[in-house]
C-alpha cells in the first residue's frame, strides 16, 4: 500500500472516530432551535421538540423565532449540532422565487421531515358543487369567473392552485392575501370561491361548516380528514401537495451527529401524547430519516420548480 493510500485511510478512520466521539459527548451546552415567526405550526412543533429534548438530554433547548431569516443564519452556523432549524417548504423552495443567502442542497444537512399536513381544496359553501370533477366542470364552463385565494406569492396555497390550473387547463384567477388566515377568512365571506389550504388552517372551518372540503392533496387519504378522497383519485392522477415541516443542520455536521440528533428528536415526536397534540391541530407527525427528507427536498425542488417556471411566478 502506498504512503498516500495509508494517509487517506488514516484520515478517514480519524474522521469516523471523531464523529462518533462528538455524537457520544453531545450535548454539553444549550442547543439553539431556529424557527419561523411565533404562532404557526413550525413554532408549535419547535416548542414541543424543545421541551422534549430538554427533558431527555438534560440541556436547555432555546427556541429562536427568526421569521424568514433562519436559513441564512443556519448556513453560517458552526457544524457542531448546537444550531438547528425547523421550517416549512419555503426554506428549500425560496431559491426558486428569489435570491437567497444559501443553497438548501449545498448548505444544509437534512435531519428529518418532522410533521406534515396535506393541502385541502375547499370552496365557499354557496358554490353548488360536491366534488373536484364538478368544480372543474364549472370552472371550464365559466372561464375567469371563479377566483382562488392564496396566502402569499409562491406560498403553498398559491403553488397548489397553479398546479391544479396547469393539470386541468381551467382559468381561475388568483386573489393574493397577506397570509393564509386572511385568505381563508375571505373564502368564508364569499370574496373568493376556492382555496388550496393546509389542513391545519382548514380543519376548524370545515368542522364548523363554514367552508366545503372536496379533496386532499396527499398521495393517499389523510387520517386528518379520512372522509375526503385525494385529488389524485378525483381525476388528477399524480397531483400531490403536502405542507411539510423539516429540520436541518449546517451541511458540514458529522453524519454520526446528524444520526444522533435524528434519533433524539424522533423519540420526542413518536410519543403518543406528542402525536395526539399534533393531530388535534391538524398535523401528522412523521419523524422521517435524513435520507427520506433529502429525497423530499430534491423532489419538491424539481416538481414545484416546473410549476413556478411554467406559471412565471416571481417574488419581487
């Protein structure tokens, strides 16, 4: 064996040993969990995880609400496992809409999809349709007459509706609101007729009879709304729109440490009481593997990138 080969093998063995040692000693100081603005699903899940990790690991987990700036902060953080980020798909899709201070595939190490909720197609109760097929037929019979609400340009409610438009060829008009809350309130009030809304926001309005739900965007029926068919089974094969919340670390974090953190967070999320708390607000706990989350990010970037390009969507 050559001297160069021996040196490479020694360096690899040292890296593996160092990574293992770091994972075993971790944590020995407080952990910072960056997330979006207070009050949303990411914030709720971050605080549940934070309390569980603090209890299990014996180190304080500090939830740091940073809104849309978390990705840039994490990309510059030390890769030592003490700075994590939990956020929705905008974290890995924002680069498709505007310039970002990070590349999600280059600068982040995926840890897991923590939770998810399907988008649901909901309509104002005055609209005389009972299925997705009937909605498509109405939209085709009245081009440009039906409006859909979105909670922000390039957000999940906007992208799901644009995917629907591209797959059906219908002409429905986007009315953009400053957030999904105002958007669904506009739907209830009859200002718009349609919305693709995540189950967390939609479920209370569906249960109260304020909006009519037609189908879910998950690839299979959702336990959150078990009576609803999927959009894929309602005449749109391949349609998928699920709102995921994922956890990432800086890209250079040792794999052994990524695995350790994944396991510790999974222990929290898989507790029956934690699953029930999320289910109550319309969210499924997932606790996926790092590899599954990496595949989700790549698939989302490819799928939604095409929708964004075809629809000419851009955040100014």
